[in-house]
C-alpha cells in the first residue's frame, strides 16, 4: 500500500489489530502476519475492508477498499464463511498486487461451492450466452446481487426477483419469473411440463431418425444385394430398378 | 405439393433424339418455396446449432467468426422469419389453387392406407421377401413423410421460436413455463430436423447411388422420364395412357408423345374433377339431410 496518509495508516493498523483480536482464535499482541494456508479471521479483513479508503494499487489504479458492510454480511447466507474461502490468495497481508488484480477480475469462483447451480446455469437459457463469450452474459451477482449480502432466492420478494430480470429483460413482469428454472434441470417433480415436453421430443426424435436410418440402410443393402446378384449373372431382374438409374 | 396444371410432359427439343424427354414435376412457385425453405434452413442450422452446442470449441470459433452471439442471433431470427414467410407463401398458394382455381392435385399429398401398404411392401422388398417394389403414384409414402415432417416441424420449431423471440410479451399472456417448454422444444426439434435432412432426405434425393451426385428436379422443375417411370410408375401410366391410349405400357424406357401438355394432363384433371364432383354432391346431400333434421326438430320444438 502506498500514498496513504500517515494518520490513516495508523488508524488502519490499529483497527487491524483490534479486528484480529475480536475475530481470531489465536490472539496476539503483535500485528498479524498470516501466511498462506493459515486461518484468517474475517475480523482482520474487515478491519480494512469496512473502511471508506481508497488505495493506489499500481498498476490497476486507485481502488475503494470498502467492499463489505460487516453487519450486513452477518445476515447473509454466507455469514458462516471465512473471507478467504472465496477470496483465495488474499490471505497474505499486505496483499500482493497480482492477487488484488486477480480478485478484481472476478476471481471469486462461485461454482466452487455451487456446482449444481453452475451446471444448471450452463444448461439453461443463459448458458450459451456465457459460453459463447457474449459481454451481456449475466454473472452470478448480476441476478443474485452482492455475494456479501445475498439472501436465499426463495426468500426474495417477488418484486425483487422481477427487478433482477428487468435489468436485462426490459418490461418483464411476474409472469416472466416462471421462465427461469432456477438453475435446476426440469424433472417429473419440478417443471414437469418442460420435462415431459423434452421427453416427448426425445422419443419422437429417436423413433423418427431410427425409422429413417433403418430405411436408408435396408435400401442400400437391397441395392448392394442386387448389384452382387447381377455381377454373378443371376437374378438380375430383381435389381432392375436400381441398376437402371435415370 | 403440386397441381394437375404442373403435371405435364414436355419434350425438350423433340427433334433431337439424343436429348432425353423430361416431365415437369414442380411449378415455379413450388421451386421458389423449396429454395426459400432450403436456404433459410441452412442458415438456421448454421446459426442455431452453435447455440445448442455452445460448449464446443468449434461453436465458439464459429460464433466469433460471424461477429459474436448478438449478430448470430439476429441472423437466426431473420432466417426464421424468412422460413415462416415461406410457410405463409405455401399455405396461400395452396389456398389459391384450391379455392380460386379449383385445382385439387395437392390432395394427393394426403396420406392414405395405401401408403401404409406401400411401406410394408417396401420393407418386404428390402428383405427379399417380395420380388417387386410397390408402385407409387404422384408421391411415395416417404415423400409424403418428408412433406408432413416439415409441417409438424414448422409448427413446433416456428411456434417455439416466436415464443423465444418475444419471450417478455409472451410471459404476460402465457405461463412463464411456456418459455422453458419452448426452449426445450426448439432445440430438440432442431436435432430431429437436421438429422432427418442430413441422413434421410439427402440420401433419398441426392446421395443414393442410383441418384448420385445430384437430382436437380426441385431446382429445374423437371425430371427425366426414365427416372419418373421408375419412381412414379402409376402416375406415369396415367400420363402415358392419356397421351397415347392405344399404346401398351411396357414399364421400360418410355416413348414420349411428340405433342404433349394439356392433353396429357387432362386425365388426372378429369379424375380430380370427378372426385371434386363426388365431394360436392356428398356435401350437398349431407347439408340437405341436416336441414331436414333441424327443420323437424324445430317443428317439434314449436309444437
């Protein structure tokens, strides 16, 4: 960290110590110097990241380190998690600029914990948008909001869910919510209409293509048999149709 | 789909024995309709399949090459509307033929029990349990299947495509699940359509050894008389009979009449006119009977 006023630095260090003492299980009189792999308490992180501070991180420029409101985080679904479980690589203090750049670029991997949701997202209507590199592809936080304050979707008010859709789908109303399978694949018990529609199409496709392919193969075999028979000089009349193309 | 107006024979340069006679099988409208259907289908497949298989590297490269997903989707939608417009063109064309020109040749595309019998007989022929193939008329059972497959395909894939294109307004009218259903139907039906066209349709019309490399009939409208005799012997027989009633049908290479055209087409036209007259008479009889029944019922009601 550079270009921080000395009084602010003093305050921050004091807050770091206080935060560490408040959150850490192994309190220490000295400022902490965590090493990778060692448990880092959230209180230590919040000591800085609850402050309205801007810091110059060359070469990515000045950045607001105020990322989290601790009291709001405490009410979110992630409140039992340690910061560094998601913000991997940030457990060295001060952070290396490379680590900061990685985190700023969306380094948090939601799919690491939410593998099912990630799979459902990729199989859903938004999946191709993301996989084909479209800039409009929604990230997790575009719909679910800031991960530090996130609440279970089931507990959202309807207007909040509609608002999440209207960020991209202008004019969407409550009826549009039914279009989202909630990152779950349709099954007989969940979204049964799409499930049985898909099943019907799968059977129809398999049956139709099987009919067509078998028909083609039988016709080819019959033609080959007639050709062979003709070559042997026998029974040429049976293959007359195929041997005399127009 | 055809009409009896297009069912005619032409002798291309009849003075030259070296050039083979041809049969007009598709009129210009039908050829335009097929061209629009084919071209829009190819564009739809090339812009739709990368979206279905978006995880593949080749899909991502292809979409990048076309200018990104937004461009690809715009192309896809334009091609979809071209296909729907083509469908409307075809339905309008049929309506005009039937309603205005009173031509009923298109009804020959309607499946009948004979098609089932032909299909069964063809399987027996394939298995060498029958020595002769079934003899087809204007359309074989497989051609009818091809045609009606497009009809159900347009209904499913076109309808679901419209729902996906106008998802937000549709969600105000239909349940939101309709969009998920449309998404499923649209992408799964696409596999069926592409699979059928690539494997079955392409084989039957171009790639089969007895046709290979190319059958130009749907583009030129004409088909060689030799091919016609083999593929549609029943219709050929009726054409030949009308052109030269005294001639014996040999089933071998046809000897086309010099003067052809309306005289040749008159046989199926007469048959269709007779069919139409029977339908009209039947309808009139049913209507009269219905009026009698209704009048009797009303009389009883008044009493």
